């Protein structure tokens, strides 16, 4: 059985069961969607309640907003942060400049660093221009010092003619 909908059922009515109709143009969008009060109207109330250490749940109920919306708006207004549930109270570690450092950074700083002497400073490589072996200062160094001083390298012209036996 299919229920047909009449035109009168599609039209909004002013009965007690319908949604309230926005009275001001600022309270509704052009599409007829009903919006809540603006944050600009609620910011002073949020700021006062936040600075009185009212719990975010109570602020959310008073402003008819969600708790994440309250927390986000408080952060955007620059209000002082609240401690998260389950977070241990106490002071955070500070670096040498007095800036708070996370626990992960503190763990990384506490780990022993590999000795610099253990890493090789030079390694033998083959020059990409003249194919001779030379001591390279790192992976980035692929051209020997004699080729780097050549006019072909400095002018960024074509590679010199190489005759490689087959």
C-alpha cells in the first residue's frame, strides 16, 4: 500500500508541532534553514563563564552548543587552556629557552646519540665526469675536485668527450 502525500502536507504550518519560524533575517539563511544564535552574541557569556572556571558541559548547556564547539570557540578567543581529563597535573619540562617541551621530545633528548667519530667522513667514489676514483665528502659529492675546476663544469656546458673502450 502506497501513501500519497497531499499538497497541504508539504506546506509548513503554524501548528504547535512544527519547528519555530525564524523572525529575523539574520536568524535564518536564504534557503529557509533555521540557524542558532551567532557566536558574536554568545562570546561575552562564554568568556565570563570560562573565566569563572565553569565546566565546559555547563557552558554548552547554557549556550545550547556542543562541548567541542565550546572548546574550539574558547581556543579561538584565546582563553586560557583547561587541563584535559586524565592528564597529570604538574609543570611541563622546559628547554633552555624556557619553552615547554613535550614528553616525546624529552625522551629523544635523553637517548644517547651515536658518536660522530664512528661515521666515516669520506668515502671513495667515481667521478661522473672523468670516471676516476676520488675521496668524496658525502653522498652529494659526485664530481671530483679537478673536474669541478674545469671550464666545462663551471660553464655548465656539455660533458667532455669520453671514449670508453667497449
